[in-house]
């Protein structure tokens, strides 16, 4: 065949990355190569490469002699669970996976194609940052990518998987994308590395401590998912994609849509989950597990802002997003971290037509100077804004406390929830009975012969009157009070009814979310 030899030579060359020695060094660090990662991520044989023959144009600092086919990033289309995605995988063995003008052009071309055909973009990041020899052209390349990340936001899901260095301005592409995955010990993200930190602030800190997976999973909240190795991480990417639609115009409906609930959806164990004492904790994870399809709960940011739980699950085989207060941690209070965490999750679900189930057991917002000085006013408002703007089907279930402003914020009827249910154990009030009695009966308690007894009596009075779901139900703020064991049936029924929900946005450019 004419031209076959050159064809074969080029194809082999483009598979070799930066050569055997660098590939071995990559493996010694416990890292896979760019192509090996694609093998784990994609359905077998589904990868269609684009740009494997691209080379850089730099003729400075000796780079004219270091030309590698593909220029340090493997790009193309493939499928995950049969669903098409666009994917780029940076190759650290080629000039440290650094981003040149042409490397950037390949990613940009891929993103533009992903937007035209409406498929998720997955980026596997392993790069020393801007290609130093190229100067401003590589900076331009980053900005071109950031710009497209913003344009693509809300149109197609964007996933960033950090599998090596990701430093300097390079972090801002993952930061704009929807989901960040990290691998423990071998990946890190920071704006300035340990050396610069030492010079500027005199702090001594390792890369891992400054911006490793654990740091971002527990302290900054920047990493949504972390895993001990690359294979588990890539398998989790496959799992997350299984919940998501390819783009914002497609509903994530599977099969013939929401099923009719049956008697098999009864969950008697839920009748025993809320303790007698209103101040005793119980594990909201157990409630979620009982409500959703078995094994379908994929928690997001499990190690950050644990007083609120967010994540994806399936009910009747359909994707839902779950937001739930966790009484086991800080009594399920809303604080800065929990508010921001939940708000961003709600925004994602709303952008991609994923119905929201909200489980409420919230004693209010966390008091204190730390919270106030770090902006609980604006951060709480983010969650309020996110729920209020969400037009996807929204179902709330109040399991116990729904106090004060947090009652309003947690997907109440007043801010547009579609179906609001409550268990008989629900307490819907301005504040907890003790705090309420201490304020409204202050002088009566103080002047009484036995203040403690009077307080208890007033607490009981307040509890009887307000710490139940019936006043809210009588006003229609709660649509029904249901037995816990019936919850799965009722929620399935609610989402089934809401699957035809239409939304008509107001004619405005956009609101001004309290960012
Ligand atoms: C060109 C680079 C490179 C870069 C690494 N290499 N980073 N080449 N541009 N940015 C090359 C190395 O020369 C080396 O080539 C190979 O990649 C592997 O690098 P090593 O240093 O041997 O690897 P390792 O010890 O694992 O260290 C990895 C590293 C280190 C920590 C990433 O390479 C490093 O600090 N690189 C520079 C990081 C940096 O300052 N980047 C610019 C940031 S500013 P050979 O031929 O030996 O294999 C930035 C701005 C973005 O990114 C702004 C956007 C707005």
C-alpha cells in the first residue's frame, strides 16, 4: 500500500510519548501513562484519537530538537458505559505534560467539538504547567481553555481528574469545571508551590500538605472525590458519568421513566430511625440508603462540610441529586462550608435537569464570630438563591427539625419546592423550644419561685404548640404528613408526577447570585 511505511512509523512514534525511560519513571511514581489511563477510563476499543500527529512550533531553547508527535496531550472521543465523551489526557513523559500553544489548541479543538455535539468533557491533568520555553503563547493557550470552560459551563458536564502536578494558573481550568477528582499522594493542586510559599510567608510546607488530595478533600473542599490510586479514581469517573446526561438539553431519564411505586417500596425500618429525644442524633446516611435504590448512593465531598450530605443516587433507576442535613455532625446545622457545598451541588443538578430530593433536619445556622466574619450571610444566601432559582422537580421531606431561616432555605414550599412532605416527628418552628421559651417567657421565668420548673413548663407548652408538622400542614406549607415507612413510595410518586414539569424562565439576562 502506497505510504504505508511512513503511516506505520508515525503511528508507532505517536504511541511512544516521551520514550521508554520516562515512561518507566512515570510507572515508578505509581502513575499510569496518558494512554494507559484512557484504557481504564473508556469502554474497550472505543477511543477515536484526534491530533495524534500534532507537533509544537517552538524553535527556541533547544526545543527544535525535542519534537514529539501529539505534543504531550492525547485527545479524542470515546465512550463510557456506552455514552460518548470528549477526553484529553496529558502526557507527563513529554516535556512534563507542559502546555504549549499547540497542546492548548488540541484541547480547545476538542472542547469546541464537545460543545457542538453536546457531550461531557473529561480532562486527565498531569502537567508541569505552562511550557516555559514558549512564554506568552502558552499563557494564551491557558486563557483560551479557561474561556471555553466558562462557555461550556452548564451546557455539558465537565470533569477534571488530577493525576499529577497541577500548579499555578493551570488550576483555574479544573476550578471552573463541575467536578474535581484527585489521586492520593501523586496529585497536587496549588496556585503557588512550597518554594514560593516559603519565600513569601516563611511557612515550610510539603506539596502534599499544601495541595494534595487529602488537603483538598478535607480542608479547602476543592476536591469532590479522592481515591488511593489511579485505577479506582478512573473507575469512579465512569461511575459519576453514569448518573449524568450528556448535555443540558437531555433529561437524564432511563428506560421508560419513573416507575409506579409498589408495596415493595415500603421501608418499615424508617419508622424506627428518629430517636425519642429531639436532641439525640441519628445517621441521615441510613435514611438515604433506605430511600434510594440499593447501592446507588454516590456521595460528593464526603470529607468536607459533613453536616450536610450531597450526592447522586437513583430511585426507580432514575438519577436524582440528594441534599440532606446530617444530625450526626454539628447537629446538622448550616454553616459556611455546608452552605457553599450544597449551593454548588444544587446549581449543577438544576443546570443538568437532575431532580432534587432534600431531606431536612436542621436546627438553624451556626452562630459565632468565625461564621459571621467568614460570611455566613452571603454563603447562606447562596444556598437560598440556588434553591430559589432551581426549576427541576424538587421534593422535600422534613424528618425532624426545620428551624428558623434554615427552614426557609432548605427547599421550603415558599422558595419553589414542588412537593413538601414531613414525618410525624417533624418540628417546624422559629427556633428550638428551649431557646424560644427562654426568650418569650424571660420575665415570667425570672420572677417565678422555681425558674427551672417554669422553664420546663413553658418549653413543654411551646413544644406542644409548635414542635410538630401540623401547623405547617394546616397552612399548606407541608403538603402531607406521612409515615416514614411510606417515604420511598411517596417520593417515587412525587417525582413520577413531576417528570412533566415545565419551566419558563423569566425574560432577563441573569440574576446576580451572591458569589
Ligand atoms: C517545560 C517542563 C515543564 C514546563 C517540567 N518540564 N515542567 N518543560 N515547561 N513547565 C520538563 C522537565 O524539564 C523534564 O524534562 C520533564 O518535564 C520532567 O520534569 P522533572 O522536573 O524532571 O519532573 P519532576 O521532578 O517530577 O518535577 C515535576 C515538576 C517540575 C514539579 C512539575 O518539573 C517543575 O517544577 N516544573 C516547572 C513548573 C512550573 O513552574 N511551571 C510553570 C508554572 S506557571 P526532561 O527532558 O528532563 O524529561 C504556569 C502559568 C500558567 O503554569 C498560567 C495560566 C494563566
